[in-house]
C-alpha cells in the first residue's frame, strides 16, 4: 500500500523526491555518509584534475590558459542567472510539490536559453575589450554549454534535497574523468587552448546527460508560473549575491587580463586554481551536505546550533593545516604539478594562501543565512563585501599581481568580524561560538606550520618530489601529535574518529 504523503495526488514514485521526513530520523548518519561520499568523489576528481593540470601545463603555454580565463571571467558571471537560486530554494523549502518543481524546471530552461544568447552576443564585445580575436569562438562554445547545463538544475537539486550524495559523487567522478582525458588528448594533439575549452565545457554537458539517468524524476508540462513566486523571492536574493560575489571574485582576473596581459593572467589564475583545488574538494562537499541538513533543522534551534558547531569544526580542522602546508611547500608543488616554466607562480600562490587560510570557515556564514531563510541579508552582505573587494583590487593593481593578492587578504581580514556579527544576527549562532569552534584548529595549525617551515628549511637539499611527500608525512604527524597533547584536543580527535565509525556501520535501507 502506498504511504500517505500528505500532499494530494502525490504518488509513491514522486514522494521519494519531495518528502524528506525520513532523513530526520538519523540526520547524523545521513550527513556523515553523504559527506564522506562527496569528499571521496572530490578527492578522486582532485587527482584527475592535478594529473591533467600537470600534463597540460607542460603541453600548453600560460597564454593558452589566460585566453580561457578571459572568457570564463565573463561567462561565469552571466551563467549564474540560469538558476536564479531556485535550486537552493528547492533544497531549503520544507514542503514542495511535483507541479512546483516542474514549473521551476521550465523556468530554468527559459532562463538558460536567454543567458546563452546573451553570452553568444557578447563575443564581439569581449574581442574588443581584450583586443584578442580568439576569444570570439571560445565564447560561443561556452554559450552552448550554459544552455545544455540548464536541463539538469532541478534534478541536481532534488538529489541534494534527498542527500543522495553517493550517486552525485559517482556521476561527478565519471564526467570529470572523461573530460580530463579528452583535454589531455587534445592538448597532446596540438589543439592548444581548445583543449582547455573543451575539457571545461564537457564536464557540465556530460553531467546533465547522466543526471537524467540517475534521477528518474521527470517534469510535467506545467506552466503555472504563479507557483514559482515563493521560490523566486527566495532565490533572487541568492542569485543577486552569487552575481555580485562572482563579479567581485573575478574582478582581479579582468583587471590583470586588461592591464598585465594573458601571460600574467595565466600565471595568476593557475596559481589560484592550484591553491583552490584541494581546498574546494574539502569545503564544497561539506557545504553541500550542510545546507540541506541545516535547512531540515531550522525549526529545532539547539540541534541547528550543534550541527553547525560540528560542521565548522570539521572544516577548520582539515582546511587550516592544509592551506599552511600548501603555502610552505608551494615551490615544490608548482614544480611537481606545473613544471619549471611556472615557478614564478609560487610567490603568488603564497600570497593568495593568506586569504585562503580563513576563507573556508568564514564562508559558512552563508550557509547559516540561507538555511534560515535570511536571503535578503545574504544579498546585502554580498553587495557590501563586493564594494570593498573590488576597491581593493583597483588599488592593488598598481603594484601588479602581488598588490592584487595582498589587497584581497587585507579586505577579507578587516571585514571578518563585522561580517560575522551581521550574518549571525537573530540566529542561534554567535560570533563567540564561531571563534570557539575554530580556536584549536587555528592555534594548532599555526604551531604545526612553524614546524613544517623549519623542516623544509633544514631538508631543502632533498629532491623536490621527496621533500614534498616526506614533508606531507611529517606535517600530518606533527599536526595530529599536537592535537594529542591537551585532553580537550584528544576528545576532539575522538569525535572525528567517531564520525568514521558511524559511516562504517551497516545502514538499513530507508523506507
């Protein structure tokens, strides 16, 4: 007999995509299971990406990467419109229906079409802006990718709403793997910047196709756009933030490309990409799991507070020592992954790491505002942050790439405290809780960082590959050893280990 979903006309097939009451029965297990599945997928993809970067950086010139960044700095900004925050609205909303999600699906298709059209029509403008004819055809290819990716936005949102992160991780691994191999093959065959273009566009296209197979939800031919109003009201604020944030985060690329050229942009973007690769593989999975989990707990304040505490602790526990290790051993990392001709990117890498040390944990303020429905506040914060970041880039460009990276760090640290007070206002999360949760990871990371620095200075004569991997092993041992010294540190380590145990237990099938 079919269970009563509480929504008239909902079939058992539809219920599995819309109802999430079963997730609350054991949210901890679902979160840990989803988090580890997603992290595992990201780690595998990280090796794909690093491998392809190492190969393509040796087959291509910095100018090839710079050409693509010139286009993606613009197309990424425009393509953010295709979702309008509707995916986040579907994840956050407590009750949804087949009709509502169907309407959102068709709305995404319409928006994606017009965004792709805008991107295509902007090709001549980008040629004029950069005085580079090659960006014309690159822009057209990215426009096609933007339109196709719009067909899977709601499928992806429903998968996340149901916390089916294992399926999403497998899909991501397969699509990324195919794209990486394709890019390497094209680079080897001498296609130059087109290897980067095709590899970049192919991932979302393949993901769209495969999502239709792993998510068997299908939209109805419903066009009652009045049903989308609550979602649009919620999502437009998120979209506004994403657009403003994207523009502010890519203003550095635009300024460097305009005033310093493709070579400088290639070095800067590749250093930034290499730094973010391992960080995003850690941060994005945790964020992806945290948003639906926190959204389902928004009415249970104490559980919400506890979940956020664990979430930000885990993020700081892993991200802070990782950033310090990458910064200290950046010379070796650049030489191993990119090669000798990219070694000048190491200094840029170190400067960007200053911001990346605090940025992953600071970004959790967004999850708090979105999951509690405070998207208007989220938009206002994004606008204020963008003003300061862009002003910092404009001032910093006078000192070249180092000036841009240093200005970014200064702005982020100056705004940290006021941004936390504003973001957590009227919520169960406090600024004091934020700093209590990251206190030990921050202190222990800095202490282990000093030990890493001393180790590298003493053994700098070792071959590059040996120094990097022995340094990694040393860093892990020192970091964990420092955690074992205080009793409270040992208790925190036990909590991290318990999460592994929860995941390893056999899970009963959900109804």
